[in-house]
C-alpha cells in the first residue's frame, strides 16, 4: 500500500501541467549561511500582523532587529508580538553555557540583561507585546513573521546566529505542526519574567 501511494504521488506530479509544481511530501525551501546573510531585519521591518520569537538568548533581537520591530509596531497598530526565551536561571541555561564556552554565571547574566533591555525598549507597546520565559530543553530557534517561518539550526559548539537557517511559508506542508504548534505548546507552559536572586 505504501509503495502504491508513493507511485501515485509520482504519477500525480508527472500529470501536472507543464511548468506546474505540485507540492506533495517534499518542496524547496530557502537556506542561508547565517542570520546576517539572510537579512532578517528586512522581514521584521515589514511585519504587519504577527511576530513570534522563540530563542534561547535574545541578544540578536536586542542588537540587530529591535529597530525594525519597533518601526513595524509603530506603523501597524494591528501587529502583535510574542517573545519566548529561555529562563536565565534554568538548568538548561547552565548546560548551554558550558557547550559554548561561557561561565554559567556569565551566560545567565547575558540572558537576563537582554530580557530586561527588550522589556524596557518595548514597554510602550505592552498591550500588544508579551514576553515569557520557558524552562525546557531548547529544541528550536524559530521566528514567525506574518506568513514566514525562519528556523535557525542549533549546534553544540556555535551559537545559532552563526549557523544555517531555513525560511518556509506558514502554509507549507508540516510547518504548522513542526514550528507553530511547538511554539504554542511552549507558550502555554511559559511564565512571566520576574527578576529574582541569581544562581551561580
């Protein structure tokens, strides 16, 4: 049955009109060497409806994309934004720090500083922007900007900003289940950020 179904997919593609791409279980996506090459600032600057950010560390948001995000929020009163980032005091933050060669305290402080900086910068949009922290294994680094999904690859020895990333459409097969549902699940369990006494 499985072979028959796969053959039917091939037949369907072969019967397509000349030049027509019939998307079944595989399709092309854009791949970029890293975030700098991908020029994500242009995507953030053009956002009109929804931005979802899932990151371990919000440093690149604070340093590279915040201007474009603020511009979009100012231009588009319908735009809403959810930011989901790793709890600085999580045990997973300690593990990630060791992978990257940071001291644990140094990495925790960096995470906390970026959360606090972004919260301050976006406070004028507090009715449309919400930030939460999660305490779980960081499986994905993902940005959803309107109908685009940007997935940044994580590796043990480098920060994801320096790794390959892929750009998909939200209606591409599997994108909703793989990325949007994952974000929503983490979001439902996440907590508000509260500055607390810091661990070592």
